C-alpha cells in the first residue's frame, strides 16, 4: 500500500484488515471497472443509520420530521465534501486520465461519493459498530443543534414528507441512463410514486443531483393537482 493510503488510514483511525477495500473505495469509475459505486451504495445506508443513531441520542427533544431535516443536512453532498477535504481524500483518489485533466480530484460529487464508499468499506472490513464509531469521529467537529432543522429542505426530503403525511409509500428512484464521457457524466434519474403510477425524470451531474431534480419535478406535479 502506498504511503498516502497508509496516512489516510491513520487519519481515519482504522487500519484495514483488507486494504483492497480502501483502494476500491477510492477508485472512480473512470479508472477501472472495479470502482467504488457499490461501496458508495452500501456506505450511504451505513452513514444514514449511524447519523440517525447519533441524532436520536444527541437531539432527543426533536420530533421525527425535524430529525429527518437535520440528518438531510448532515449527509448532503456539501457536508460530505467538506469532511472529505479535511481528510485529504483528493490526493488519494484513483481517477482516469480524462477525469484528472478535468479536475475530478476536486469535484465535490466525486469526493462525497468516495467518503461514502470508505464508510461502506469500513463496514465490510470490521462491521457496523466500527463504521458507526468512525462516522461519529468524522462528524466530531460538526455542531449538532435543533436549529439545523430550520434549514431549507431539499426536494427529496420535501417529497418524502409530503407522501408520509398522506400515508403513501416512499418514492422509488432509478437511474435510467448515464450520459456523456466517464470524466463528465450526467445522470438521468426517474422518480416513481407507486400509488399514483406517476413517474418524473431529472438530470444532474451526479446520481444525487439527478434524484433531487426528479424529486423536484414530482413535487411540482403533485402540488399542481
């Protein structure tokens, strides 16, 4: 393992039993087919559960809706990007030549995704308790307070709350197509609300951005009815 990854393990305070998991977590799809997107998928769920547990403990006075909004602010791309920058993930990423030339090592979506992939990698390497403990360390300098729930809701959160208030199932998101070259892709995402049989599409520079765009389109449709 190269010195940068050894140093990163120290910053994470987690020595990997299987270092290949860390390497994969830092590998963008532009570099090789053995990239980090599956680990990102896993890490997203681990992160949400770990943050949910932290908020349940620290903000015990908040109702469910406010807790959801605080969590949304803690797991959004901007927050993950800031943590990834502090960790120095930029220097550790494995990117294809085109992505390197276009500044991919500084792109917020790539760094946020890599951080989630690392969380997923730690979960596979040592289990949920170790991964959750690492999440708590990563968020150690983030002040948790009830006022965070007053921040603007993102479209996905607003759509979820709109559906829950009407006892409807949560929306389903699906990547319909990935457009463009590996170093400059856009994601075409479909949002479906089962009860209405309605689907709306959205396009973004990342999977998350596409989901937010699709959720915004769905909200616009539902509220116009």
